[in-house]
C-alpha cells in the first residue's frame, strides 16, 4: 500500500504538466439527485418500523415479521454490495446509479399492487429484497461521488450530504414512496454523467488500483479493517435499532405516534449536525479521529441515559426520552461522513467505491445480526438498548487502536514541482552567474591595462 502511494506521488511529481483542475457548478445537481435517491431508498426500507403496531393489526404480522422485512433488505445488500462496487469501478457511477434508482422505483411499485394480507406480505418481502439491492450504490457511492466531483475543501461536506440523506429517509417513514422513487429515477436518468470532464483535484485524476488487486489488498489491510469495524458496529446496530424503535418503546408505554416523532427528530437532528461537523472537518483537515472520538463518547453517554430511563433506573419522563434519543442521534449520525472519508483516506489508492462497499458490507452484517436476534421467541426488547450502548463502547476501543493516515489529502496538498522547471531555473541561474563573472573579469583586465599605462 505504501509503495502504491509513493508511486502515485512520483507520478504526480514527474508530470510535465499538472492536470487541469476545473470545478463545475453542475456538481450540486449531481449531488442533489444522488441524495434524493438515497432518501427514497431508506424511506422504503423504514416504512414498517414507525407503524409497526398498525402493520401488525392490518397484515396480521408480529414483531419478528416487522424485523425480518427490514432484515431482508440488509441481507440482499450484503450479498450484492461488492457486485455494485465492481460496476462503479468498471462501468462508471452513472450506469450503477441509474440501475439502482430503477430498482428503487420497481420496489416501491410492488407495494402498490394490493393490500390484501394474503398476497401483500409476499410482495413486501420481494420489495424489501429488491430495495436492498438498490441500496448498494447509494450506500457505498457517497465518497466516490465526492471524490469525482468535489475539490478537497468540499469533499467531506459533499460526502456528508449524500451519506446523511440515506438516514434522512428514515425520518420520512410511511410517505409517498412510489412517487418519490419515480421522481428520483427520471431525474437521475435525465442527467447523471460518470464524472466531470476534468478532475476537481490531483488525487481524483490518478488511476486507482485494479479491482481484483484492490479487493485482495482490502482483505489484508489492517488499518482499514479497524476503521471500518469502528464505523460498522455502532452504526449498523443503531440503524437497525432505529428501524424498530416503535417495537422497543412499546413496552415502556410510548405510543406508536410518539415513537415515530422521537425517531424523526433524532434522525433529522443527526443529518443537520452531520453536515455541520463535516464542514468543520473540511476546514480543519487531518483531525477526523479526534472528531469521531468526541462524537462517540457523547453519543454513548446519551444512549446510556436513554437506556436508564427505559429501564426505570432513572425516573421516567417522556422529555428525557426525547432529549437523550435526539442527542444520541445527532452524535452518532454526525460520525457517518467522517468515517466514509477517513476510510477512503486510509485505503487510498484503492477506489472509493470499493472502500465504501466494504464499509457497507460490514455495516449490513452487524445490522443483520442485530435483527436476527428478534427471531428468537420471547426474547423481549430490553437487551436492544444495552446492545446499542455496548456497540458504541466497542467502537470507541477500536477507534483508539486505529492509527489515522491521510494518503489522499497528502497528495492533494502536495505542491507539484516539475523537475524540468527546476533544471531550467538552475541553468538560468548558472548562465546569469557566468555573465556576471565574465563582466567582472573583463573590467578587471581593463583596470590592469590602465594601471600599466599609468606606470
């Protein structure tokens, strides 16, 4: 990995001309429609959690069914995310995004066919599986999109906007998914090129490691495993936890409507905070680990408070549930774009899409494991809050072990000096000195001749 980075650095330094850097205004349109599709995908994924009690009454489901439908999306994502990263690497971001946006449209359309419980349940499972496949590009693509279209000082912010829109969809709950999916699909079909005509940074112009070699390097890449586990364990558990928040809070006496509002405010607050934190990270480069540790510690403390209230160890009040849950959501969701960017920094020059796919795969694994536990009869819900707290604690420990590096940023802030220019400068200076020396010798000879004549 170090040799690959050195090779790219040498290539940059040896180039006769640095790449022409142009920042396109259209990048905001690309980010907008990509983010809109992220919202739509998670909007569909999180349909049933906020209305679990109503769904159980209408479709004759139980808690295990609600959890399993969400889990089907995670499982299908898990098995197809590296295929999506292959498409992004070899076919470009456009074909991957258009294909996955079309699948989101199809998944939402399946749910409009019938509400008859006899047929609807099967359609909901099929929709969840298709929607999970569709999420692969939009889960793993944000850092690639940011790298292709945005300059160094906006890269983390762009990653924050698109990656947090994934979680903004969770706040939407049960809305008009099919219409939203149609808008997203036709918008991305209308205009969404693979990449801009010219790169926004030096690192974006460099060729990435070939796909098979990159996958092999990821398997042996210790630092990437550490940062990905530090991300995937708490965030994967938190995403699954948030999807069934109504199931968790129902035994405490919180209504379905109130649980939905708690989840909504926590997610929206987290998305806004995430963009703000990412902007600070863009301005203060090379401090992501410190930001992440602070956010995890604050998030862990918030969910300890939430858990103690739910277990009546701390006197119960709805206000405390709101405050602790919203604070926890702000701190945990705020880490997501920073983790994406730090993973790409650590793994560079592996392509951002492959690194994003790896992080998404681990995230899905932990979410799947969390939701699978719900299938155990009479397991209850008390363990879920403590599991979330434990996952955050484990993430902090792994993050402390991790040693941060900024390979990609180092290349982008390196001043590219053309060796030929250096040689030309040296030659010019040498020639100038020769002229000065010649003038001095000529004047000295004239003075000597004058002295001789005077004598």
